[in-house]
């Protein structure tokens, strides 16, 4: 029995590691394709990109681990079935359920580890990745001159060069517009050549201009007297130097405390704390709404009863006011109060909705901590008996079957989670819907695999179809002969 367990464990570990690496690589490529515009052309150091990818590996574990668990389990038992090793194991008196027991223990350990990972490590990773990705996307692209095109990435300047050298350090036929205030160009500089270099501390870009002219707007704002000779000042130079502040091109790290209250950055203990605080705010708003609503309703009912607000001055009834001007005024006042009550409800709804939305997000994230662990067990429970039934190894049919079942799981989980966020479903049903729907399928496949069912055998279905057709033909012939 120990040799059988060791055989199955060895047959499972290698496909699991291979499929996990492949799935993680594909998910990382999708991440890079999504944020390629935010990463290219900004001059990031290699370690910044590597840090971002390492955080993304941890984040994508919630999708990579269940998918690799499903694919590797199908491949493992498909290979064992194709090479008739499962037949030999059953011939030795070991049932398929007992043969799967060591793998269930291993998958259970993976599931427990994924739960602790999602509770303790993943919130920290989400916090660090969220702040880093925010800074990456906010950073400006590096200063880059294209010949014949104005570059306005430096605040307050628009620079155009007709041509530039191959290394990009020498610019020809330069035109520099300096925008001091507003959208107009107050100063304009022309130069035949310009040489670019960075300062010693890399905080400034130094542009050395050769053989040019500079026009400055010398008009004094709010001047009482018009002087045409002081409209513009022109300077000619053989050589001058201009410095540009490059501080806006550096990536400044945002304080991570600004993101700590986000639901994805919280563990179970923090989620409970934030949920309780949010419930206190919701209860407070509900009590205020009830108090204000009662005040308007009482005032509204007083108009219908007496035609006057709050304190009736007469005992005139509505029947007596039926054809009087006083009844008409009472109805108008009541309608105005109803409109005010409706406006109050709309305003309170706008104030109430953010707290309800946060409560839903907190509950969804709370359930997500558990669904990752259970999904690993579920998809293994689908993949292992499925591989034993199809009896095909390699990367052909197992990959197709794994993709089909994982897509079913992912689509159900995504749609249910979206419905939970929209309050169409409760957070519990939204997060557990895919597991609830696919659990009977896992039980059915496990039963079929233990009874040696040929569930995916096309020849079996072909024989049954032929037998059904023969019965139908025989029935029709019998009925014809009887007539």
C-alpha cells in the first residue's frame, strides 16, 4: 500500500509543478499585456518591474492554484489509466478511493496553506502591489524628443527639434516655448543646436543652446500707460544654458497607509472590525432617517386632518372643506410636504448607499478567504475521477477537459460575485455559488470512476444509439404488420 501511495504521489507532483509554472506564466503575460502602456517608456529600473511581477505572482495564486490542481489531477490519473496502472492497482485489491487518499491529504494541506496565505500574506501583498501599481501608473513617461513634434511633458515648456543625432543627445533647429502663466507662450527661444545632459544629481536636465535668439514678453501687467518700445525684448546669444526640473519624472512612492482600509488589504480580524464599525454607521443613519421621516409624516398627516400645520386652530373637517379654498390650500401644502419627503429620502439614499456597498464588499472578501481553499479541493475532486474515466494522459484531451471545467467554474463564480456586488444575491450565495453548483458534479464523477463507468466512451453511446434505433424500427414494423 505504501508503494502505491508513493507511486501516485510521484505521478502527481511533477505534473502539478509543470502546470503551475505554465499557468502562472500565462497569467503574468496577461498582466503585462494589460499594463504594458503604463510600464513602457518610463525608465523604470529592472528591480521595480521584478518587484511588481513578484507581487502579481502572489495575487494570481488564487486562480493559478485551482487551475493547476484541476489540470494536474486529470493528467495524473489519465496517465495512470492509459498505462493500465490503475487496473493493476485495482487488481492488487486497492480501490480507487483508497488510491486517491494520499492525494486528498496533500491537496488538503495545499488548501489549508492557501487559506492562511489568503488571510495573512495576501492582504499585505495587495497593499504593496496596489500602492506600487498606483505610483507606476501615475509616473510620467521619460522625456523623449521626436523630430518635428512638440514635446510638452516638461511642465511649462513645449520643445520641438527638427532633427536629432542618433544617440539623441544633440538636437538641431530647436524651438522652445515657455508658458509662464495661462496657455500663452510668454518666452520663445530659437537655436540652431542643443546638447542634452543630466546634472550630477539627476534632478535637472541641462540643455546647452548654441547660436540662437530669445524673445521675451516684457509687457507689465495692469500697466496704466502703453509703451510700444517695451512690448518685447530680444536677446541674441552664441551660447547659453537652460535647466529643466525633472522632479516630475521621478516615481514618488505613496504612503501605504492611504490604502490600508481597502477591503482587499484586510485579513479576517480586520474585516470583522471594519464590518462592525460600518454597521454602527448604518444603524446611526437608519435611526436618523426614522426620526426625520416621522417628523415629515406627522406634519403631512396634520395637513390632511385639519388643513393647517401641526396645531389646528379650528375643528373644520375635510368634508366641510370639500368645495372651499381652504381645502385646496391644504392639498397643495400636503403635496409640497410629500415632495420634500421624497427629496429627503433620495438624499438619505445617496448618503446610505456607500455604507451598504462597503458592507457588501467586506462580506465578499470575508467569504473569499475560504472559497480559495475549498475550490482547490473541489477541482481536485472533479479532476481526479475525470482523469480516471477518460484514461488519457499528456497535454491533449486533459488540457481541453480542464479548460472546459475551469471555465464553467470561473464563469459561474464571476457572474455570482458580480450579482453579489450589485446586491442581487447575498455575499454568501454569490461567493459559494460555483462551489455549490459543481459539488454534485464532483460527487457524480467520483461515483462513476469507482464503478468503472465508461462515461466518455463514444463507442458505448454509439452502441446504445444503434440498439435504440433497432428497437424503434422493430416497433414500427410490428405496428405496420398488425395493420
